[in-house]
C-alpha cells in the first residue's frame, strides 16, 4: 500500500481523526495502536472490519452492555515471567488478573444464544479464547476483590495472620494501659501516639522524654515532641516485626508459585491482549462514528465509486457543535470517467471537497465508517497520492513550484488504474502560461494512466482540456452572484469561474484598480469561462440525447429478440399440444376396448377367426403408429429446446425442463449452466433447461417448513416422510409411473434421513425402472441424504 508524500496523514488531517478516535479507547495499548494505524488494500478485510463496527453499534442500541472496561498492557510482565522463578510486583499480578477477568467476562457474554446470533462477527473473535478455569480459581484463592493478598492464600499465611492478629490485640491492650499511665502524668503531647519505623510509639513532650523509659525513634520538626517506643512493648513489637517478616516471605513464596503456574499460559495471555485491543478498537470506532453520523458504504470490488452526500467529518463535527449546517456533495467516478476537475472561486470549498474525499478514503481503508449518505459505494485503492499545500523546504533547497514538479513527476511514474490522485491548485506556483501548459501535459499523462482523482484549478486551459476529454468530468463550486458569496455546493458537469473581479469589488478594492485589471485582462478573459460552461451544457444535452437513442435502440433489439423467442416458443407449444392430444388419446383405453368388444362379438357370431386376427393386427399397428408419432413429436420438441440453449448469454433467463420458476444465467460452459434463482445459485446440465421470459417483477419468497403443493408441482416432487414402508412403496411406484407418462426428465423424492428405511424403499423401487438414467442425492444445502433426485 503506497501513500505519498510521507506527511499525507497530516495534510489530509487523518492524524486528527486518529487522535479523536483514540480518545474513546478503554486501554492504552489500543490507543497506541490507533495512533500508529495504517490503511489496508484488502476489500474483504475492510468489509469485515466495517461489519464488526455495525455489530458493536447494534449491541449498544440493544443495550447488551459488552463487557469491556479499563485495562493495561501486560507485555512487560509476560516477558519477565519467562524467567524461571521470577516474582513480579503485586500491581503486575493485579494487571494480569484484570486481563483474565475481562476475557472471562467476554466468554460469559457470548454464552447467550441471542448475542451469538445478533453479533456473529464479534462472537467469532471470541472463539479464539480457550480459558483454563484453574487460572481463575488460582487468582480467586490468592487475591481479594480489593486487590489484596487474602490471609487464606495458604495454610502457612493463615497461621501467620492469626498470630499477628493475636499479638496486635495483646499490644493494643498493653499500649492503652501505658497511654493512660503517662496521660495522667501529663507526659504526652496532644496526639498521644503514632507509628515510626513500623513501630507503635508514644508522642512524648520533649521536656518529659527522660521520664519515659524506651527507645527514641524520632522527633518532630519543631523538636517539641519525641517519639518513644515504651520499654514494656519492645518485645511485643519485635515479635510483630518477626511475624511481618515471615508474612513477606510467605507472600513471596505464594507469588513465586503463581508465576510458575502462569508460565505455561504466557502465549495465551499474549493472544488475549491482542483480542482485548481488537475489541477496544472496534468499540472506539463504533462510538466515534456516531459523532459524524458515519455509515458503511457498499464495498465495490471493481474500480469505481459513487458517493452520496459526502462531507468532511472534522468539519461536520465542528459545525454540529456550533449548530451550523455542513454542505455535502455527491460524486461518481468510473473507469470511463475517473477524473474530476473542480474550478470556482477562492474560499469556495474546492480544497475542502478534495480533502473530504481523501480523508473519507483513508478512513474507509483503515476500517472506519465514513461520513457519506446511504446507498454509496466505495472501492479500494492500492496507491493514494496527493499534492496539497506549500511543500517548500530550506533543507531540501526546494521552492514551492520545484516541490510541486517533483510531485507531478512521481505521480506520472507511479499512477495506475488502482491509484487515487488528489491535486490542489493544479498548475499554480509559476508563470500561468508556462505552468498551465506543464499542468496540462501532466493531466494528459494521468488520463493515459487511467487513474482516479480530484483536481482543483483556476486555469482555463485545464478546464478546456477537461471539456474536450472523454475521461474527465468538469465540476464547479457554485457562487451566489446576488450575494457575491460562495455556496460551497459542487455541481458536476460544468466548469466554474473564479469570480475574481466580483470578489475584489465586494471586499472594497478601489474601482479604478478593478477597471485597470479588466482592461489589461481583455474582454476575452471573462468570456472564456462562460463559453466553456455553454459548451459543457450543449455537450451534456447531446450526451443525454445519445443515451436516450441508445435506450430506444436497446429496447427495439429486445423487442425483436422477444418476438423471435415467442415465435420459437409458439412452434414448440403447437407441437406440445399435438403431443398432449396424442398422449391423451393413447392413454384413453375406452376406444380400443370398444373395438375389441365389437371384435369379440363378431367372432362369437360368425366364428371368423382369420378376420378377427386381421382386425387385431390392424388395431395393434394403429396403436404402434400413434406411439411412434408421439415419440417423434417428443423428440422434435426436445431438439428444438436444445437448439435454443446452444447460444446462451450471461443475464439470459431460463428455467428447468421439469418446471418451476425462471432464473438468470450467471455462467456456463459446453455442458453445465450456472443459474441464479432468488437467493440461491446452482448448476444444472444444459439439456435440463429451456429458455424463459424475463420475470416482470421479482419478489423475495420466504422458505417455510409447511410446504403447500399444488397440482403443477405434484408431478415433479413427492414427499413420503412419515409414511409406512408399504405406503411409501405404493406411493413411489405410482409417482414414478405418472412421471414417465408425463415425460418428466427429473423428479425429487423427500424421504428424510431417519433410519434410512424410506430411502431404501425409494432406491429399490427406482432400480426396477429401465428408463431411469441416474439416482443421486443433492448437496447438503438442498437436503443431502434426506432427498433423492431421479433423472429419466
């Protein structure tokens, strides 16, 4: 992924977006990652990241309270724990425990079935977590809710705490009696007692310090108070000191054991921190997007985009705080017209429009919702290059124009079909005539590179070139002539004027200077822009007329094609009607029964055996001829339908020979055809489809478990689920007989999975028919082994 120049993020203010985004993070690790965030060039990855944000917003709207709160990085702790028997500071264990609690809360959060269903992408992230319950139990045993070591963390520690408590009670009783004694003697100061060097001491006034036996530990800053440990409690304090030392040793031993228990799980903690950071970033993006009304565009895999109501997100946030309206604009760029040249007055919004596109593109490719309207589409670029602002450098010995020329050179060398180029004030910085000519040459090369881009300019030759080019759109920032102020609205399809004289007049420039300037510029200078606008209007009108003619021509071709198709279908229908009549006659045995009964009566009456045999032979011959004629008609219909599907086209509508709804052709080869029917795609042999008319209206049909079958679908599908073995056998036999008589090419039998008894009945019965070509199960998506398909 190429971004140019190095300070592109700063020039497009993407760094400000990242700073605002990072303010919403719960932990410093996510904040640091966001501030270093880069853009991606994978459409699939970006689409997933955007969907994750939408899911988190849904969790907020549904008040699900996703369990994410403040956390700190434990990477340093994990690094230190790799050393055998290393013991961390107590705060470090508490940070690790906090991670553990967060991860456990997240796994608990997704135990709820509704949350799994509503937030599938967020749930998928949590599936990486494999948490050993023993870790939670271990921390629970050692630490209290307040983050302190529990007295019951080990049997030894429990005994030590008990001993300390006993000594402290004994010390307290003794100390109180000593205080009462010296208080009555007025040896003590107002504070009576305190703690010095972890020892309980008396606060003795300086003049009485020699009257109290004990160890002096300290004195006050004024020297008026001396802190003395009474001699009577020295031994008890020594005992407490020894017990405190034992306690520290036991705590150290407990924590060392905890470190050893954690060591096998260090890689898990590394993964869990990455998961917490990911959830934190998703959460921050979801919350921040609400500030600028961010939406998800359709991720277009092809190089084209359509942006409705796009705004600069930072400007939108600022205006919202000041209760001002932000003026959006709409833009559509495609491979046949990938460049837009914007012109118009200074301070009219050209640069803001250019930055709005660049900033939203960076946000989109970093997996953030963007400040655009609904029904928008965006594509992914592998190179984003800009030339905005002054790039003069003293260190590099570059003037403003030299730096711009270097940028132009870089664009020409690197630009391609997957590049987005943004250039502000194109051609400026040098003599207008020379600078404009060089800019036009650069623009010509960018057109040849087929890159996408937005370019702002004041130069008439650039606007004129854009007018002549088939691959460039002209655009204007509109100006209110009456109020003499910009409207900040972009109109695509016409170039804009700089309105320099009008603006100069409004700000109070002396009239004689403006008149002088007009005289020097000449009368043609003002009319060039007007002429370009008029030409652009005529060009647009002509293009609309051509498009209208094209639409009429397309409709005419479609009508002719439909007529030819209807003609073929009429021929097929005639043959089908004739075939149906023959089949009906063939199946209607009453006529032949009457002839046979008449023949039997004649034999009985006249006993003419030879005559009867001849009549019987004639009847059989007649029946054979009708059967042959039926076979020829059926073959003719089949061949005609096969002939129609020999020359298929993508987007053409077909349907299965066995009936049902029509579907759209999305791919084919010599033998197979891929069809899209509603929300399903499937592949069938060419011989199994016939042409169909395009549906007038397509409606989404829901799939229900209670299927209603009419007389048309009875012939191609049979459901025997719940039948007994005998009933199933009879039903399958009758169904297959009717299918053969009706000349169906494929049927479906639903028998369910169960114990496999009904499936066995179907397959055994089907194998009795010589006309059956193939018996198989469809894919799992279409029923799997619970369904049997049969082709004749």
